[in-house]
C-alpha cells in the first residue's frame, strides 16, 4: 500500500521483510528463516526471495507466499538468526545487486522510536534489529512511520515530538490496491491503518485485550523520522549493533527491556497447545459476540479486529476465516472493512433488526 502510494507508476519495490506472524498464522514462536521454507529462490548469497509457490515447512506457517501471489511487489526474507551483522550483510548485498534509487525503512505504529523501557512496549526486538541494521548500512535510509500509535504500543501523543512532518496522508484510494489482502491478512496494525484511511474513527480493541487504540485523524498519516535520532534513543538497537546471532539479541532484550518477545511467544505457544480445540458453533459464537459487544461498549470500544474476536470466541487461528464468514453473513452492516464495528447502543441494535431493503 505504501509502495504504491509513495512511488505510483514506478516499478514495484523489493520488500525485505520478516516471516513472523506472531502465532496467529504461524504456531511456531519467533521468526522463520530460509530453512523453514521450500521453494525459495536465491537473489544474492544471503538473500532469498519468497515466491508464490514457496511453502513453509510444517508446523511453521507464513503469509508471505500468499502475499507474493496477490501483490506485484517482490518479497525477500529477512533472516535475523545471524544478528545485526547478518542483517547488514543482507542489506549490503541487496543494495549492491539492485542499485536502488532509495531505501525506506517502514514501521507501522511507531514503536521503532521507543527508548526500550516504556511499559506498553510488546515487540521491541524486531524493530531494534531492523533499525540497527539500517544504521550500519553504508547507504542512505529513510525512516518512515505510518499510523502513529496504531500498533497499540506507544501512544500517538508520545510520538509527536519524535516525528517529522506528514509525508503522505493515506486515503481510501490508496487502500484499494490491497483490499483483497486485507480480507485475510492477520496484521491488526495494517487493518487499523487501512480502516482509518477509509474514514473509521473511534476506539479499537486488539489482541490479548491490549490497550485500546484510538482511531483518529492521525491514523492514516505517514511521517518521516530521523534515523540517527531513533538509534540514539533506542537503547536495545544500540546494544545489539555487533550481535552475530538471535540468542544474543534476545539476551540484550531481556536485560534492557525486561523481556524477549520471543519468550512471550514461547509461553503463549505452550498455552495454546494445551487448550482443547472448540468447534465453531454459530449460535454459541453469536451469543458470545453479543456478550463481548455489551462489555466493550461499557469500555467505550467502537471497533475491534477479527484477531481479537477469534480470541474472544475461544477459537483457534485456523478458524479465524470461518468466524469472519459467519459474522459477515449474519451481521454485514457491522463490517467496516477490515474492522468489526461495535454498535453504540439501542438505536444501532434496532437498525440492525430492520431489513436493509426497508431502511430509509
């Protein structure tokens, strides 16, 4: 979406990205490396392309092959298992091979601008690694932050003095090229970015009942931030500049931030693995949805994600699309793509019961 918006009419970008789906699609903790796929194609010695026909090796999973099938961009795999030094090698090889006009480092939400000790941080490790690697690259890198605060970690207010002016305000037109992807992709931050670009405003509840995320006019904006200032501020990124493996990065994260997000995923994977699978019972799901919406209204919530609804209904990640299909068929008026709208009260409930053909 950002590539098309920023560089409309030019050749689609090569996107170097993690295969790291935070347990919803991938039941294995941590990021995937090349050894977790079949069918990758070598672009350089250290960089592998993920084509549409690549396959993650079970039990690992990944959204990247499907993204490659549906979008014009080329997706290359970040392999963080050799620490910052390994990621710098990947970047250097890509720059030498592609001779790009520009390199952009994009973060949705803005937690890449954290210090590392903020109590709301949940995923500092991945951002710190990419920040550290880009700062070591001998090529200009532009740091972009889309949707300040939309990742549910650092609130938008805390980021204002760390951001430059708006580079681009996103609109519904910018979302159109990725509309089909948003119907299935699990990223909550991207869902909220797209929804705010389409005009959604309110308060969104996200996975793990994390802090609710305001959907405001700041949501659909893209800002540039100073890369060197971000490194100077980010304690974890500075500490891992010379790391040679992911274990070292994790240890620094535990020491500086108090935790490793991969440890959290390991714990959650063990908990999820011990839970019995629930059959999707439409009547029970809609009853639980009514209960959740009533509770959420009391908290001032106006929207939620399908990832959060999957949790609320006690379903597994492989049932998310079935849940989505059930809700869209039974209550289509509450779908504010790609989020779920929670009616504010009795007026909305009455409207929901009136057949759409008879509405004024």
